[in-house]
């Protein structure tokens, strides 16, 4: 026995799709939504209309304009497909960073004590590390929060860490740009010449597989840079420690 076919009046369709009735009618006028069947004076919609409304909402949430959605849907109807694109976008948009963590003012003071100043607070917000909404605080990365906490506990002032963060953000922006350019040049361009379902799916799979590899490259290159820096600075640091430990250098 087949599944029962669901039918909707316009108000029922709008409620199921969580959009106003006027939006349903507007999408029809724009050609984004197929015309309903007619039964007497009533317009009758089906599950296909609901699926289309949900697809449009998904595309809007991903940042597409209505004009761009029109083009995508037109391409899908001509065999270009939009499901594959959504699948690729889902993979590409998967966050690389750690999950955010909720934190309250008492916890901030427990971690950073009197270094929770208005200036440091504003700096963390400007960096995008701390979000404040309706009196609730979220730190954008639990792992980053633990790292900052450990650095402060070791004796590095929070203000210094936040100043350093601006330099690190700029450096890693350049690194990310370089990697994305490699992706666009060597992996995306061939798919643009033949954007079949198989090639788009493979592109998404490749991107997903490269994610941990790229992070590993970043970690290893930073480790190598630290090794080079320590080799350069270590003799001077050792000399300073030696002089500090030499009683003959003490002033009376």
C-alpha cells in the first residue's frame, strides 16, 4: 500500500513550512513555487510544494539570494541538480573549529580574576572570541578558552594574549587564503568544467577527507617554526639565565 498523499490549503501549507501565506503567494509569482491544483474555489497544494518551500528556506539560510535560488532551481529542472550543491555546501560549511561554550561572569572571574577588565572584555568581543546576548556569554571555542586560561595561569597577562591574538588571526587568515586558493585552482576548476553529480559528490568527499590533513599540516609547520625560533633565541636565553644565576653579577 502506497503512502497517503497529503493535501494542503494555502494556510495549512504556510503553517507547515513556517512562512506567512503572503510568502507562499510571492514565491508563486516569482516562479519559485509551482501553481497549485484547483478544486472548485480552493487552491490545493501537495507535499512537493512543502518540500520546495523548505528547500528555498534552506538556500536562503545558506546565504543565497532569491535571484540566485531562481537560477539554481531552473538549473535543477534542466538536469543540473541542486541536491548535490546542497550536499557540497553542507560539507564545506562544516565548522573547522571547536564548539562554543557557555560561560558566566563568575566563571570568567574564576579563570582570570582581576584581569576581567572592561578593556579586555571589549577586546575579546572585537576578536570574536566572546559573544554577549541578553546577558548570556558564549566563548566561541572551548578548546581556545582552555588554552587562554592555561597561558594566563602560567603568568602571561590576558591583555598580552589578546594583543597577540590579532597577529595570529591575521597570520592564519593568510594561511587559510592560500589553502583555499589551492583548492579552487586544482580541485574546483576541473569540476566547473564538468559539474556532474559524481564530480560534485567527489569534490565534497575530497574536501571532507582533506580537513584533518590540512589541520595536521598547520600544526606541524607551526611546530617547525617554533623549533627554528627556539634555536635562534636559546643561546641568548641561556646566557641571561646564567648571568642571573651568577653571584658575581649581583650589585651590592
